[in-house]
C-alpha cells in the first residue's frame, strides 16, 4: 500500500504510547525496552507503546506511567476502548527485549530485556490477546518503524557481537 499524503511521523521515547489513524507512522529504538504494536486491519488505526520495566511494584496516585509494562498496557487498552473498538480485533506484535550488556549478565541469569518480554507475554495472556509476530531478546538494539495505514512493521536489528564461552 502506498504512503498516503499528509502522514504524521511520531518518534516514541521510552515510556510513551501513541494511538493514531491511517495518516500515522510510528518509530522508536529499542534496547532492553519492549514495544507492543497494535493494528486494526479494517479501520486502519493502531498504536505502539515503549516500556522500560515490567512494573513499578507499587501503585502511584499520579495515574498510569508508560514506562512500566502493566501501566503501558492499561493506557493502550484505554485508547483502544475510547476508539470504540475491541482490543481482540487488533493484530498485535512484540519487539525488543534485547540484552544490551551481555558481558555483565551472568550465564543463565535473567536480564531486564528478558523480564520485559516475559511481562509482555503475561499481559497478553491475562487480557486474552494473541501475538501474531515477534522479534524479541537476543543481543543488541532494534530500530522499529510502523506504518499504520498498511500495518507494515519495518525492523532493523543492530546486533552486538559477543564472545560466548
């Protein structure tokens, strides 16, 4: 599908979410952070969140914070419900969760990227949502671009070369 005229390009920083229409392109860069990408193929709307940690461990009186997986999901589901659509009608993908410092991670130890991926998968299960594609964990960072008008996700993975014992 051809890029429509008047597309707005949004770059998501860690902790941000965005939900937009067919005139939206979303970008982000992920290391150990994780992005959930939601796309509705009939209405050509979608969104992305970029979270840093599985949860904050305690509730805040200041409202949800997109830096945490559980709260980013709450915020995204709020946007979807405000649009009048069902979360189950969206195609969902997961990206990120890379190990950015493999030399500092003990063998068989769980790094923060892996914990973020586990949190994302647990959230999907708890909300009865299905992931149709993912590119998670491994070493290095990812450049992610999501065209809401087509649902296409473009991914570039910049791997870290590591010495494995």
